[in-house]
C-alpha cells in the first residue's frame, strides 16, 4: 500500500473533494504529526475510510536508534518491503539561554536523508556500496525520514531544519522522486522547509547537475569531489569514468546559485592518499573562477576499511593553504564517532546481528 506522503497537495486535492480538505489533511500530517487517519478530527468519516483503504501515513518502522554523546542520532528505518535505510539527526548549534534563563536561540538541526536503498555509484570508501543497489526510495519515503525524525524528537513544525540529501544512495540518480520531495518539503501547509535549507550532495553526475540547474529550484549544491585528478578519483569513485572532474566543474559553473551562497565541495580526507599540500595546490587551481567553499571531512573508519583517518595537523595545513589562497575552507566537525558514524554502518551492523 502506498504512503500518502507520496502525494503533493495538488495531487491529494484531485483525490479528496472538496479540494480544501487536502489542506486540512496536510496540516494533520505535517503539522500535527498524526500517524492515523482516524485522528484527523475535522475530516469526514467517509473520507478517512477511503484514505485508510488506499494509503498508509508512515511507510517506516524504526528498527534502531544510536545516540552519540555529541547529541547526534542515527536512525535505521525499515520500509514496508523489508529493506532498511539510514538517516541522521545532527544538532548543529546548541540552544542559547540568557542570564534570566530565557531561550534566545533554539537548537538548530540538520537531517541527512537517504534517497535510495543501497547505491549504484560504488565508491571505494563507502560502506553503503558494499550492499549493492536495491531500489529508489519514493518521494514519500524521502519525506518520511524528516517527518519521523522531527516527530521522534518533538521538534515542532514551525522549527525549521536543514535537509541534506547525502545519506544512502545518489540523489541525482533518483531525480524524479528527489524533485518531488523537495517540492513537498517546501509546501507552506506542510513542513515549510524552503529550498535554501535543502542541499543536494552528489557524486558528480554532470548531466543530471545540468538538468537540475535548468529547473532552478533554489536548492543548494554540494559536490563530493574527494580527489583532484582523474586517476585517483576513478580509483575512489568509478563514476568518474563516465563523469570526469572537468565535466563536473563545467556543470557546476552553469548551476544557478543564490548570490549569497556558494557551491560546497566535499573533500573526504584519507591518510596518505589525498591529504598533502600538493593536492591542496591542485584543488585551488581546479576551483578557480567558482564561488566555492571546501568542506574537509575526516574519513570515518569502519571495520576492514583499507582507508585511514588523517592526522589533525595535515587537515589544518590543508585548510590553511586553501584559506590563504582565496578559497573558504572549513573542517567538518566529526559527529557520531562513538556510534555507527560511517554511512551504511548501522545497517550492516544490525543485519549482521540479526543473521
């Protein structure tokens, strides 16, 4: 049975008459967080019965939650067909309280969501790739991750969160459902999460980046680069054979970005592989002419991985070189190191425990 989260408000209004009922139903789902049509108090009984016969609200079961000492939470969700996907809640800025005990700034969150069960890209450093590709998530299954995490953590509807499409799967390999999820998130009668709060992290499908750019949805873009030459990038990311670095750079240069924003380049740093100043120099040259920001990421080790976490001093040297040569560069604060931090790790660990 399909989830009603797959439907935009306009699609729902084509099913439910009169059409104003779709707005009411959206309020119950996305603002009141109900899990049952029976709980929709102002919806006529016959409409609720019809919806119950054709849809479920929540397409997921929470299999496991791991909570880190830094406040981040990793969720493992089970789909109706038995497949599992991961999502992560990241507290980015803590609640601020003044001397009188009044809250001056609420906790700010980012939620990393999956777009596929498994992944086709096959990156050498990614645990998700080990399980292969199973299927795309529907738009409703993408939306459900944010909805369930907000509900589970009692985050009110009017408290905005940032969404990052960088969990399991390649978002641009599931373009149709991704774009629909973006629009559902934006709906003012739903979660009302604007495009500027949504970031698509892609391994660099340049043709899809071009298509996304032409849609001009207002979303932010993050490129998983991880290497500065095609030889290394092909070893790390086989997708580079089809979409080499230059094709990705060309697509990014044509992507519409808000004048106040930058294109993020994610650079996963692995000890002895891409953590030297020679690589930093090549990166500066590569990004010339792009309004870019580089985010250095410590590799999160997992059992039997051939890659190692870089030294802090090398990360700092890399960052300082970029900063002094005109590129904004930050080091992502590692979160969840005391839990299953690497993407796909909680899924694999849980499945091994059940085997």
